[in-house]
């Protein structure tokens, strides 16, 4: 999915890493991070203001997951001036929300469901050093946030979760099958419904006009669990209200750049959410 005709400015660190190769902004998230394609797609560079992102965690998770799953290879990462950055090798395929697949939502939704099931089955829970449990996430909320979300339901099945299983993070090959996953910065062990709830929530935003949840659950191979879906969507909610903090911290220039770039469509409609 591309940006409009007026993309955000390219930070100096991206130009340095590109070393004269062409650079194109290809995505931005709601936290102000921007991803640039370098050259003909062989490399990607993610950047974000320091204090907003620490790509160390994502680099560690990508390197661990790469032994079991198709994910971007980490080439390098670091901090330069006021930018954190992560450079990865490109993968075949395009995002599930690329216009090609938005025009074929039945294919895209099946690929997302099958792809997430594959991720959950291939990543070894006992060997995973990363935690994304409800308890660890609740501990990072304010008291008001914890009270709003409540206590988690009993665990259905522990898996290694993607941690941000929104539709854009599934890559789809020419044949319509999932061929990889990206943006694994919060990957960790948790109940599988922590991913399933968010994945189906994102379908409402990325493939509007039709209820695709049933097809997703059929592709994944599980019946919907309304109680767990509701809980993990409420737990997801607190991460949505971060944009105002970023705008206040970095000013109108930052807000404008992100607005031009566009934000992920995976977000909650709830306007009143507790803060981290």
C-alpha cells in the first residue's frame, strides 16, 4: 500500500543507509513510525523518533523467529541523532491490504487466517524467550486502565503470538497464499485469542462492507469465542490513544507528516481508552 503523492520527508539516517539508492515511503503507523523501501524492494528501513520506538526488541524477535518462520532478515539497527532505525531484507509478496488483495478479500482473509495458524503452530512456545501474556500487558497499564480492562479469562491455548496480528502484517504471494509476516516487535507467548481478537478486529477496517470474521475463523480452524474476543480487544484498546501524546511531544510538524503518510487501519473505534 503506497502513500499519497506527498510523502513525508526522508530522515537523514535513511538517506545515509540508502547510499544513493532510490527511497520511497511505503507505510506509516499510528505511532509515527515510517517504513521506506530502498532500491527495487531488496531492503526496507523503518524509522521512528527515539523515545517512541526501540527497534532492539523487534530485531531480537525477528532473529529468533527466523529459525522457524518466514520473516524479514535483520540487516542492522541502531539510533542516530533523534531517530531509531531498523534495516531488513525484503520478502516476496505484498501486504494483505495491497489494492490487489483488497479487491479480492475472500482470498486475502483466507490467507490471513491460514497464515496466523501457521505462525502459531511453527513457533515453539517452550523455546520462546519473549512474553506477551495478559498479565505482563496489564502491568504496563495505569490502575484505571487495568480496572477498565479487567481480569483475563482462563487461557485457551498458549502459543507464540505475533503481537500485532492486524491484516497489513500478513504478506501474500502471487498464488494467494500467505508467504510471510512482518512487524513482530511485540511477539511473545500468550493465549492465541490475543492475536485472534485483533486479527478479526482489523478485518472490519481493512475489508469494510462485509463480515469476514466467519471466513477467517474457518481458515484458521477454530470457532469464535465471544468472551475471549471481547476481553483481548479491550486489552488492545489502550494502545490506540497514543497519537495525541506524540503530537504533543514532537509538535505540529510530526503530526502533519504522519497525517500525510496515513495510519494503519487496524485501530479501535473506541474513543475513551485508558492510557499506558
